[in-house]
């Protein structure tokens, strides 16, 4: 009996110290997981902003291309086409290698305050890839910068296009 009492006196408090150390380790693990989840949330938000800005840039490029669409195939004319409003014609009029007037779009989507600024550059004309010699193509570069005002997230996007026209 004396041996059991003697062992208990030496072990008194050891369980408390070990449990406090385990509690400290678990607290540190919990705090690091909170930091990790905050980082993952910021990464997801930045990815979402990048996706929204990219899609808005593509939308701005499509608006410029479609604004300058005089008609479809088979001679179907676009009844809404006005040559004076065509940004591609304005780009041709500025000359080869010069930026035409800047086209700005306000692309408010879910109150994200998206704005897009586009610059067109006319790169001259030549033979259309995959078409006959009686068709010439005008080559344009469209450079777009789209920004979300609230987060100041910005993206530059460039696309080259060809516009077929009868040979002069």
C-alpha cells in the first residue's frame, strides 16, 4: 500500500501540464486554420475578380466588333448598321499604325462599377487567309483595359481581327 501512495505523490500535476500543452497545440492549429481559410477566401475573391474583368474585356471587344458589322453572309444587311458609328471604319480613317479614338464602355454588372477602355489600331490590308484573291482583309488590333472601380482590379486584353471587304 505504501508504494501506491508514494507513486501518486510524484505524478500529481503531470496530467495538468500535459493537458495544457495539448490545449496550446490545438489552439495553435485552430489559429493557423483560420489564417489559411482567410487566405483561401482572398484567393477565391481575386480569382472571381479576374474572371469578371476578363469576361468584361471580351464583352467590350465583341461590342466593338459587332458595332462594325455591316451584315451577315449571303448579302443580309444589318438594318442597324451606321457607317459613321463604326469604330473600325474610324480606325481605318486614322491611318496604318495609329490608334483611333478610344471607345469607353460602362459595363455595370451587379453594381461592380466595371469600366472598359478600348483602343483600335489599323494595321493595313492584305489577302484574307483562306479566301479568294478578289477579297481583301483589313487587319485591326483591339487593346482593352477593363477595371473594377471598387477593388481597382484591372486587366489588359488584346485581340487581332480581320474584316473582309471587296478588293479595291
